[in-house]
């Protein structure tokens, strides 16, 4: 009975959640395709661009918890669609930017608007799916993040080709159209999302009762787990090491996300659509490698050596990107993207199995929140370095060094399965890999 109810949920609701995530990732990272346009049209230099790109993550982190609390009160149908319509409106408003100040303000507002979407969906899954089914649903949902990296470039590039239509610049059309798409998808989502099991007319009475009972049993089990304060979690050795590793991975992931289109554009002679297509290549390679590698590493009891290898690959890729032609740089960044994406895929299962039971659930939340601040540091650092030195090589060297430091952190982690409670955290849903984030 529970199997039938879960299958119906996966068929009817998960496709909409995946579509929402694809649009979410596109709207938070599309600014990477208009860096040169913003500099030429409204005077947003490299440092201002990097700061504005990063400000999103500050407001996102600040408002993430309050947003989740409000979702618990209003329900997923109201709150998730509200989030999506809000970020669509802010994205649309970005087509009216006229300087650095408005760029900063709208990126900060975008973070507020999007805050709580990913953890909100994760919470939504806990209200609909028993623990034993949630891993499958999380994998389906996270597939949307991988898809977003691939489709963002071609879609944004195609919209930039509208330059001059109606007397508007291509980047204004891009923000306007992608914002309008987000609003439309948000409105449609209101008809697909169902906040509570008892409100699902497509479930039978028996299915609703069985699913409700299974989730109630899981909640009763989790309520007996010990609680630990956030301050103690930050100081917990394993949590601190995992946060360091994830922060380094987020630095590389977000640096590639926001600066890859600019690097591709340096090749010269490319249309915006061609830039978008070439920008998708590193992510296509990364996703293929990630899924291929996961078939092997999922059977391994200790993922640390494999995580260390892909972190070294990231370090080598970002270092090599400072050498040779832009085409060579694209190949090098592809290596770094493969390392970053595979690293995220290996990291979260390792984090879950490395933490004691008493800190698993809260520890993963702390690691995700603090580690994702790499999304602020990376673009801000790159923008400052390009503005002051005329090159991003210094930032790429910093990414290489950060990845190598993370390798050391990986080997300082306790071996999974060693010590009290290790491996007990496998029930917790894995947070999102960094592209962003997200």
C-alpha cells in the first residue's frame, strides 16, 4: 500500500519539483553569461560583478531558516510556489538594472526570494515519504541540478541573441524572459503540489492511511535522537573538517559557474548562443563522469581515497587553466568541473557515514550552510583580482591551493564505520551539491 502511494507521488509531484529546481539554478547563475554586457552597458566592473554575484549567498543564508519555518506554517503548495514566483519577479526586475547599486540590491533580493527553496523541498519530502524511500526521491530531485548546469548555457545564450529586438539589449531580454518563465512555472506548480497527504485526491483512503502511519513512525524514531547545539556542532572536529572540505569544493564549483562563460568568450568570434553551448561542455562531461563513477564508488566502504583523487583533479584543472590558450583553458576547466561534480557526489555519503549519530542531522545542516558561503567568497575574490591585476590567474591558484588543503582534510577524517555511531546518519537526506546550490 505504501509502495503504491509513493509511486503515485513520484509520478505526479516529483517532475514538477525537478522542473522548479532546473529553473531555480538557471536564475541564480544566469548572471555569469552577461558579465561583459553589464560592464559595457551599466558600468559594472569585475569587482562589482563578483561582489554582486556573491551577495546572493549572504541573503540566502540569512533567510534560509525563517523561510523554512514559514513553509511549515503555510504548507508547500503555498510557500514553494510563493518562493518561485518571488524569485521570478526579481529576475525579471533585473532587466531594468542601471548601475552597480541596483545590481547589488537585486542580487541580494534574489537571495531572499530563493531562500528556503532547496531545504524546503527536502522538508516537503519528509512529510510525504518514509525514510526508506527518500533517498530515491532525493536522487531524482538532485538530477535537476545536474540538468540545470547543462541547459542554462544554451538557453541563456539563445535569449542573448535577441539583442536589439525592440531596442533592448540581449541581457535585458534574458532576464525578462527567464523571470517570466519562473513566474509561469510557479503558477502552474500551484496546481501540482499538494501540501498534505490527506489533501491528495489521487490517493485512495487506504493509501493515505498507510503512508501517514509510515511517516508518523519515522518521526517518532527521529524525535528520540539526541539534540546538539549549533555552537557545539561548529566546534565538533568531524563537522569542522567536513565543512572545510565542502567550503573548498564550493569555491571551485561557484567560481566555474560564474566565470566559465567569460573564459569561453575569450576564445573570440563566438555568438552568445555558441558561448552558451561551449559553456555546457564541462558540465556534460562532469555529469557523465559523476554517474559513471558513482556505480563503482557506491560499493566502496571508504570513499575518502576517491574524494581525494577528484579534489586533486580539481586542483590540477584550475592550475592548468592559467596556462595556454582559451581553448586549452576550457579543457582545463572541464577537468576542474569533473572533479568538483564528482567530489560533491562522493562528499555527502561520506559526511553522513563519518558523523556520530548525535550530530548527523544537525551537522549536515551546519556543513551545508557554512560551506555554501564559498558561493560568496569565490566570485568576490575573482572579481577583485581581475579588477586589480587584470587577470583571474590569482584566483585560480587560490582554488588549486584550497582543493589541496581539502585533500589533507579528507585524510584527517575518521574512517567511515570507525567509532560510535558512525554510519548511523544514512537516513538523513543529502543536501545539494554546490553549483549552486545552491
